């Protein structure tokens, strides 16, 4: 009986912690259609990682669309690419707001228009300069959230703050000064 009560309390604690770590959404996770929306767009999405870990951690990615562009560019780190001999940094023209292995995305950041247009090139350069393109460690990092945090640190005018559930962001914050010679 004691073991059952302990298990129930642990489950309650995990559920409570999980709710406390939920990312805060700035809106519905739907990007405007690139071929219809002519202004620039910068968005950041997060989606629960696969399995039980999704109660505590999200995968994040950034999408950009320059003004008058007909498609989005999606920037993210995908760890399994290493096993295929590829860098973990993925720059594609995938659907900006697509699910992450069955987990629906949450929109964490949304900037549009002239403010977004000023960020598109800087985000691209930051993504290509990521110093851990051939490394991936689920915990504490470098991982997908370390990558998104790298971009936030390299492009401070973005003003991006990732939620607590973006595990790996803190690793990048701690490593960043030494990476920049500080």
C-alpha cells in the first residue's frame, strides 16, 4: 500500500512539474501561407520530444520567410543525422509548422513585417555559424535547444526567450562567453 501511495504521489508531482514546464504559446501554431502572405516572417516553434521525455522537454526550431518569398526556411538541429554522417544542423524548406514526430507544435515567437525582414539574414548567418554542427548530446547539450539559443544569442535583436522546457538552452548560455572569446 505504501509503495502504491508513493507511486501516486510521484505521478502527481511529475504531472504538476510537467504543467509548470509547459511552453507559453503566443498563438495558434499555424504559419501564414508563404505564397499568400507577402511580408517577412520569423517564427520559433516548440513541440514535445518523443515519448515520456516530452513531459519535460521540447524540440525547438526557427523558421524565416523573407518579404515576397514563396517558401519558408526551417532551421533546426536533428541529432540522428550524425549516425548518417551528416551535420546535425538542418536547413530545409519544410513546412514551418509541421508536427515533430507526432507532437503538435506550439508557436513560441512570432514577428512579421519590416521587423522580421531585418532579422532574416542574421538568423541565416547565425545558423550556419553554429559551432557544434557535428556534435549532439541530448543532455545537457549541445542539442536542438542549444542551437536555437545560439541563434538567440547571436541575434540579440531577435529578443527570443525560450521556455524552461527547452532543455539545453542553459548549456548554451553557459558556454556562449567562451565561444565568443569572453
